[in-house]
C-alpha cells in the first residue's frame, strides 16, 4: 500500500535544527495493522503526519498506491488524502460547535456526495461505532470514549482504506481504551489498513506488526504471527 | 488599588496592540463624527437665544387661504398690522417693530457698494436689545434716516468704529437717494441669529405713510415682531390677536364688503391666519410658515437637524458596538487571566471594575484623539458648511463636561457588558475548558450586533445614494430655456442710462443680445395677481378668475432664452401695442395691452388647446380696466428652482418693472468679458455698484443647501462604513484565530483553501446579508417619505437597484475586509493547529 524510502524530516527553528526522522524505510501492505512505538519525542507523530500527507518530507521518497507522491502539490495531496486516509487523534479533534452527526459528516462534506447519501452513510457508521442515539448531541456532552468512537466513525465514513491513529487511547481509561482497540481490530478485519502510534504495549499487541522508533530512526520491527 | 487598575488597563491596551488600535481608532472616528455633528446642531438650535428677552419676542406670520388655489404662506405681514395690534393688545404686548429689507446701493464719498439695508421703526431697540459700541439705545434713532451699523460695516466704510455723525447715501429704495447719518455702532451679530443685520435705518414715517407697500392691510411686505409683557404666553397673545382679527379688526368690514355676511360658523381667521412664533424657534421652524418665500436669512431645517442628530447617534452606536464586540471576543484570550484572578481571591466586583476601568481608559484616549481630529478638521468642515463653528474647550466648561460625561457614559455603556460577562465566569469551568468560556449566546449576540452595525451603515449609504440621485436629477431636468450663455445684470440702479448701457453692451462682439425682465430665472418672487377672463364687459369661461404668478419682460426675452411659442406670437415691436400702458397714457378702461400665458395658466382657465386662448381678453388686478389680449402661449419653463415646480404664469410688458438684463454671450474668455461689461457699466452708470452674475452659477446656488447636506451625508455615511469595517476586521481576525483548530480539522478532512476561505467569508456574509434585508425596507420607506416633498423626483423604481448596488458593494467591502485574513489562515499547515490544546 505504501512505501517510505530514505525518508527524512528536519525541523529548522531559528537556531536549532532537529532531525525528527532520519532515513526511515518502511513498507506497509494493504490490510496490515501496524503499531508504532517509541519514547516521547522520537518522531512517531512526525512519521504519522508524513504518512498522512499532512506534512512533507525534507528528503526521501514516499510511494503511495504505487505512485510517487513526493512531488505532489498541496492540492493533489489533499485529493489523495481525502479519498484514502482517515485520521484519529489523541485529543479527538472534534469540532465543538458541531453535533456528533455533523462532525462525522464533515469527512464527506468535501467529497461531492449528495446530502441524502451523506446522511445515510453517517447513520450507518454511527450505528457501527455505537453512538447512533447521540447524533444530535454536542461533543462536549459525551464521555472521552464516546468522543473517540465518533472520531473513529469520522475516520472511516468515507471508506478510507488507510486509518492513521496517533495515540487514540492516550486520553482514555483502560476500559474505554480497550473498546477503541476492539473497534480498530474489527475495522482491520474488515479490510482497513491501520497505522497506530501508541505508548501501551498491550494495545500494540492488537497490531500484527510493531515498529520501534528511536531518535527518528527505525530500530526494530517485530511481526506477530496472526 | 485604582493605580493598579490603571496600570493593568494600560498594559492590556499595549499588549493587545492591534485590537486596542481598532478599538481606539473606531471610537475616535465615531466620537469625532459625533462632535462635528453636535457642534453644527448646537449652533442651529441655539439661534437667537442669546438676545435679551428672547423668550418674550415673537414674530407674526401670515397665511391666506383661497378655495381655488394653494394657500399663500409668508413669514411677513401687512404693514398696518403692527401698530394696530400693539395698540389693541396693550395688556399682552410691550412694544412692536416692523422690519423691511431692500437691496440698495450705499455710497460714501466715491465708493458705492451693494448692501442689504434693513429699514425699521424707531422702536427697534426696544425689542432687540443689541449691544452698542458707540452711541446707545437712547441716542440712536432719534429721527428718521438715522443709521445704526455694525462694527464690521463701520470698518468696511470708514476703517474705524467711532463714526457717529458720518453720512452716507442710500439709493434705489425710494424715488430719491436718501441721506442717512450714523447714530450708533453696534457689535457684530453672532452667526447664530436669523436677523443678519449690517445696516439699520430708522424709516421715515412720511415714507411709510405714502408707500403703498407699507401703508397697507392687504399687501404683505414687512417682518413684524412683538415683545410680549413678562408672564404672557404666546398662546394668550395669539388668542387675543385672533379675537381681534375676527371681531375688531378692519378685516371685518373688508370681508363684509367683498363677500357679504360670513356664514355663521365661518371666521375671518380661518381664511386669513396670523400666527405667532417665538423668536427662538424662527431659525428652525419659520420654514413651516414661509411658503415659497424666504426669510431675513437662510432658514434652518428642523428635519435636517433631527436627521443629523440621529446620524451622529448611529455612528456612535456603531463605534460602541465595535468596542463591545471586540472586548467580548477577547474573552477567550483573557478567560484564564480572569480565572486566575478569581482563584487568587478577586471578587466579581473587583474583576468587573477592572474591565470597566479599561473601557473608560480606552474611551478617554479615543476622546482626546477625537478632539484633536475635530480641531484639525474644523476649518475644512466650516468651509464646507459655510459656518464658523468653534470647539472652544478652554472657555466652554459646559462643553468639556458634556464631552467627559459622554465619554464616561460610553465607557460604562460599552464596557459594562464585557465587564459583567467576563466577571461572571466560574473559574473552575474556565480553567478546565480548552476553548475558553465562549458561550453560544455571546457569539450570537456579537453577530446580532454586527447586523445592527451593517444595517445602520447600509441605511445611511442607501439614503445618501438616493439623495445624490435626486439632486443630480433635479439639476438635470430640462428647465425649458437655455441658461449656459447668459449673464444677469441688475439694472435697477441704471435708471435713465438703461438704453445707453444696452447700446454700449451690444457693441461688444461677444454679446449678441441684451433683454430686460422684471426678474431673471432663479429670482422669482411670489408676485401673484388675480386675472379675469372677459368677453367685453362680461366674465366668461369655466374658471374665469384665476390667481396667476406674473413677470414682466421686454422685447426679445423669450427669443434670447430660446423659448418658442406653442401658439400665437411673442412680444414684438412691430405691433407696437404690447406694452402695458401707464395711467398717464390715458383713461383707464379704454386701454389695451398684450399678455402671454404659460401652459399651466392655460389649463387653469380651462382652455383645452393653446389656439383656443389666442385673442381672448384678460383683466389683471394690477391694471384694472386695461384689456390684456392673449397673444401667445409658451411652454412651462422653470423660472425658479424645480424644487418649487412650475406655477401658472402670465407674462406682460410693464416697462416700469424691468429690473434685470440678461446678456447672451459667446466667448472663450469669460473673465475678459466680465471686465469689459464692468468697464462699460462704470462709464454709463457712475456711482453704482455693479451686480453681474452668470445665470448658470445662480442656478447652481439654488442647490447650495442640498449640496452641503449631501456632502455631510456622504462623509458621515462613509465614516460609518469605515468604523463598521474596522470592527468587522477585528472580529474576523479574532474568530479565525479562534477557529484555527476547526480549520485544521476541516483541512485534514479534505477541505481545500478555497473551501476554508469560502467558509470564513460566508460566516461574515451572513450578518451583512441579514443587515441588507433589514436596511432595505427601512431606507426605502424613509426615502419614499423624503422624495414626496419634491415635485420632480426620480422614479421610485430606482430605489430597488440602488439598494442592490449598495448592499452588493458593502458585501464586497466586507469580503475584502475578512478575505485577506481568511486566506492566510486557510493556507496554514493544519498540524500545528491540531496539536494545540
Ligand atoms: N513544528 C515543530 N518544530 C520544531 N520541532 C518539532 C516540531 N514538531 C516536532 N518537533 C520535534 O521533532 C521531534 C519529534 O517530534 P514528534 O512530535 O514526532 O514526537 P513523538 O514521538 O510524537 O512524541 P510524543 O510521544 O511525545 O508525542 C521532537 O524532538 C520535537 O521536538
Ligand atoms: Mg506524538
């Protein structure tokens, strides 16, 4: 599905130059569930943002669905992104002024889908993640776990094949964390490719491959037998 | 404690640089507009209040009602009224005075200047207690032809003010020039007086006695003032006056003779009203009673004053809304500060006081800025208005306190909402929430306020646009004659030299014709007379008796102005019979002359075609017994400003009444032509000041008042928009800042830069569009009422497109204001926004 070749990302502030990612080579196949682990500041989020095309590499190659997207314009990236990639964040990133249903619908809003069809799809995923009766609620009226489920629903509503999750359980207690992990697993079983950053080894166990980062470089990759 | 607040306030102002700047500049502009307008309003409403006993002085206005014609209104009254009323209403009235003003030429030694000379009764200073510089109330006006002048006039003629005993000559009023002697010098009258006096002459009672314009019960030529006794109200005096008219006045007999017994329930005062008005009200309210005629000085306009006061209030409102909106929008930024202060033990009151203090400091800074701006712009403003308004802060404590009060009021008014709002937060809630305490109600209240701002600005702009369109239209209407190539020369002073003057002028190659008339276009006086349609001795026709406006003209007038007859002919020397005959020419009753009617007059008599009227005979009240044959019909021309419409008019040829000459010229060098005309005047008419004007300029001058109003409206509505947009800009940058996270999420979800800009622009288009929907009906309604007062007005269907264009333009302005910021935010990388807690 995607292939990173000698990928580097440097941050330049006024004086300091931080190498967040250094010659990273990763290949992820369609249908995989990959966990990324590593100490704080090692570049996990940076990596995920690059995969999610929210950020551009300083050097290196990024092949997505057999196309080299390193030289894509912001507009082209945006088009690829909205059709293929769904995001889940640690702090949910729901829009507080919109209802649960409207938040989920947001992911379809820029897809040229008729309103009726959008509504249908939103209802379907809300049902799937178990917030169907909360459609008219505001995010602030939900618990953290419920909010994250809404975020999951938003990530998959557009039939995105790749789901990127940055510490999706970081703000949740273990019970709610578990719930979200089960949901991700079931999505994976239905064919979604998932790349997840986590600090929890237990949650990493849900994945069938774990990539360990240290100081911006891949140190180990361990594959679990299915 | 207070110092601490001031320090925090100041630091906050500095810290929030751009927003303080927007706040302060918006408020300063608003206050500036408000102060400028209020200075004007203060002067307009303060007219004549400075005169001693101004609350006891009244003027008598007349109105004559006639079933067939519109009422004849004037602020003057008949010459015989004053003495009769004063003697009758002894208990109500202390004294009375008549004023009559003439344009005259005043000579002193070798110089001759055109002046407005006011002739008055000897009682003048009993009513108007003006301050003397030289001489006194008692020593002036001891005998007829005593002259009192203002300091300014004294300086103009003599170079000094101590000029008692000096002699001047006043010409062109009576048949002979009269010699007048200075008996007193008074202080210059302030601008804020409707009297507008330079030279006052004690009129010779003998002249009064023999002058049919003064010794009369029916012809209204004089301004009549009374001073009421202390404690007497206008109503009491009015009642007494009306009683006298109905029961004891000479009118009782006159009515009986003319109309027979009055019906039981009819009163003379119903047909002939004499209305008293307080001196203090004259400037703003005389217009109600003035009809088509003027006053001693240009009349004020009450509606205009009210309108501008409202405009001032609205601009201030817009500025205050900016202030409120920006302060509450800043809430999210300051929520934590408030929370921490509360956690550390500050009470709600203390927090509120802090915010109020900040508001007041900002308002005071704005006020100082506004005053500086006013000082700076006042000369320009005065020039545009033709006034000498002053901002006398150091001598006018009342003004200082009023302004400080206003500042405090705005500070409290605009500051209290944010103060109450911010101080009411629960600290726990504030510290927990990632978004600050922005509630839905506060943000929708902000939008409502923005709607109010824009509805106000749009209304102002639409009104300005309509006024502009109407003014343009009024000036573009075809007046019916050619005015571009005309110079108007006053020939009243030329006397016997008239023919020589004409002869000399025609020698100039630039001048192709010189024609005479009683009035030039734009100079129309309300000269009305009864005209009767006759067949021999018998009165005939549908409407045999009609009140017509009349002008006199010499040969060639219509030809020079390129007015073609619709039927019949124009005055012509070839016939030799057109002129009105003077009494000395023969016996009344056997004389004949010619008359030309305009179309309106034709219709008034009930003729259905111009041809029908030709050859018919009229008799005029002025020339009783003289048969006036209708020789021609001319189209309706706007002799006066089109504001007054066209009146049914008769044109005759009474050579005694010809007072102005119209010179048709063609030249590229008008200055040189003016000089040549002047030098010819000097040679042929010595010792007379020349009064020469371009007709086009006289016509423009008729719209001077409107053009000033238009200028004021344009400037102030522009300011309103600028202030509203300043606020919108501030608000937009705040909200976009607050929405960065949301924008980030939307971008991750696939929104393009275009989508985001559209989203943000739509957010601010909504209130502007709603504002349009509110403003349009309001301004259309207001403008329909305003337009009603014009006889010629733009098609009201124009109001629609004007609204659309104004609304559309303002929407564009709003987009431009919001767009730049929105594009910047939309282009930013979303990662940062998403990481933000
Ligand atoms: N916008 C930025 N500007 C400068 N340096 C940055 C920026 N974003 C990240 N970095 C730096 O890059 C490195 C990697 O950051 P990154 O956010 O990817 O770490 P992480 O592994 O996700 O950490 P954590 O587990 O705490 O989320 C860090 O040293 C960080 O300081
Ligand atoms: Mg991270």
